[in-house]
C-alpha cells in the first residue's frame, strides 16, 4: 500500500487517479503515527514552502516523514513535495525544510532569462536524465513533463538525476538512496508521467 501524505496543501485527486491508472492502491494519510503502515510514501504539494512546513509541523508529520525515510522504504516528493525534501528554501525568507537531501531551494534568477520567459515556469518542458535510476527505468534519456513552479532546487551533482533548461539549467529530479524527488507533475504528464509513477510502484 502506498501512502499519500495529506497535509492540506493542494488537490490530491489527480495524484490518486494517476496511481489508480497504473493499478496501484493508495490511501490518503493525515495521521503521522500511521505512516509505518505503508510500503511507500508520496509527499505531494502545491503552494508556498513556509506554509507547507507549518502544516507538516502542526501534528508532527514532518518528523514522521523523516522517520519513514530512515526505514529505507521508497519516498517520492512531487513538485513542492520535492522542494520540502531539501534543507531550506529562500521563498519569503529562509525556511528550514526536512533536510533529507542536502541543498536548498531558490527563486529563478530572471536576470539570466531572455525577455520571452516568464516566472512561474509553466507548461511542458524536457527533463534530461543525468544518471541511471529505477525511477526512470525503460524511459528515454530525455522526455517531456508538465511543470508549474517559481522556485527550483540547488544541490550537489551527486543527487541530481534529472535536469531541465528554462533560461538556464536547473535540477528537476533528485535521489538520495531511497528518497526521490521530481519537480514537474507526473500525475499531469500523460504517458511519461504515468511511466514514472509505475516505476515508483515497482521500487
């Protein structure tokens, strides 16, 4: 059974539906004490980093997610959920994250953009695979996914499994052992996204 962390940050229906399409059983979970009942965990999220961390802390879900990650079971952060895996974010001042992946989250540097680009980065863009990983098993070395975000991760190359170009190159997918994160929305990315979701269910 795959648990989806429910902490009042975003519409989860599309995530649930995407996992159902690949035949996976999921359950929304808002009780931190029950995370150990799951074989795998999804940390979704849409919105502001600081608000998300506050919601996670309200009932101790932040610590419960860290405990789950320490078991070695697969954990996948999606969009804002990926950003929360890092040590900190600069969105609306510096906010401490879960610290499961070394690095930080920063705003797009629009000074490096040409005038045709806008923030947020929204729409279809390519993810370029940086290294072999089970999350992208049996996929091409680059494929299109759907993005919606104004901030992106900065981390050591060790953790970067996918990169994307928008004004400049940024990290769009990460892995630290059993902990995975992906900036685009696989649940909104049709066949490519469903393949990533299916691969995660097989970890």
